[in-house]
C-alpha cells in the first residue's frame, strides 16, 4: 500500500477483533490500539484483558487503556501520535469533539445496524427484539452525537427466523471487516459520497439491563420469542416458578386460542413445554434452572416438575 494510513484503533469486545485484524493484515500503519482497562471477570473476579487488547498484543501493536478519553493526558498522547485517522468499533466510551479534531481525516466508526435505525449501544439485540427483517453494518464519520454522523458505506443482511443475538453478532462482526477496508480504500481515493442521516427515521437501541430479560407473559407469543432470541446470551430471558428463576434459551410460537391467564403452563409434550401468552402460546424447548445447566426441556423436567396449570412469572 502506498502511503498507508496511520491509524489509532479504538475498540474493546469480540465484535471489534475482525476489523482490527483486517487493518493489521492489509498494510495499514497501526500507531496504537486504545481499549478499555482490564476488568474483573468470572467467579474468581480476576482481572482479564479485553479481546481487542489480546489481539493487539499478539500483533505487537502498542496498547493504551485510559480510564477516560477525556483526560488532558490522553489528548496529549493522541496529538503526539498524530494519526491520520481514528477507527472506532464498539469502543465503549464517547469521544468528545476535542478528540475527534485530532486526526487529519477524522474518525470512522463501524456500527452494527442500518443507520439511522438502532443508534446506540445494543443495535444487534434490538433489531431482533423489534422484529426487523434485515439489519447490517454501517460505516460513518463520527461527530459529537451518538451514531449521528454521515453515512459512508452500508451492507445489509437478512435476519434468520431463529437467529439469536450471539449468532447475529458473529455474522455482523465478520461483515464489518471488509466493509471497513472498502471504506478506507474510497476514503484514500477521495471518492466517498457521505450521506446525512435523516433524524426523522432514527430509532435508539439502549444498553441492555439484566431486568430487560424478564418475560412479560401478557405479551404476544411472537414478541416473547423475539425477546428470548434477542436476549441470548446476555442478559438472558427468564421467568419464575415459585421463586425459582428459569432461564429460557429456545422457544417457538404455537398458534392456538388461549382461555387461561398468560404464563399458565398448558401441557408438556415430547421436547417442549407449552405456556399461554397474551396471544397464542410459546413452546419452550431449552431451559436452565437452579442447577445452572442449559438443558433440553425433557431432561430438565426429569429433575424439576412443572405441572399443567402452574403459572409462571
């Protein structure tokens, strides 16, 4: 590559690893990787590095882990590096305008939605929960707003009928790498045609909380099934039976008329537990109880009875 772009890469989780790998393997000059500080993880609460740090270290790229990117020290560090471009992918901190002004060419972000739909921290999950038929990856120039910058390139993909958030996450992460490379090629060539986002079409995808996973059985079965898929693997969709927390991993919609209260267990059939909802029923096929093991429903019911007529929630 002639005159390779000098890049500071900002990213933290697994989603940001394929784009980083693509930049490193395609001749860009990686000045540094900026990622979140190591955090306690697992039952032992031992400090663990973010996935992006592990990848950068393996490549020999310098790693910077600021508690905040708003500090004077971090600004000075970026000025000394003098990058052509920031590339930001699921970093986890909002960059102030004073920071975005430092790179000569600004900052390019890779976002896992079809902007302006699903701006925010959890676009993959909310695309499933909201019943979108398609989603995708967008590259954009960053500005002071949250995912409000001009759109550069976009690639779409259908959401499969049974696709969960973790499965869609992995697909979009891999899609983001070539889209980023294509964006930077056109950025260097000067032939990008940025598109201003239409704020009237914007929706927001807020960060998920653990409480978002609790199932409201008064909702239609179709909406509950989407929530289960969108909440897998985190925070997980769950309900209660006599105080016992039940985490539900797989379920399908069962079209039938319902005459009992939502949340009532209708019957247990081979391979599924049928539960009434606000509209139609849900057939649960994978569940986790107090044992902590994810089990097929038949195996679960061998050790935990849920009689017909039991009300969940």
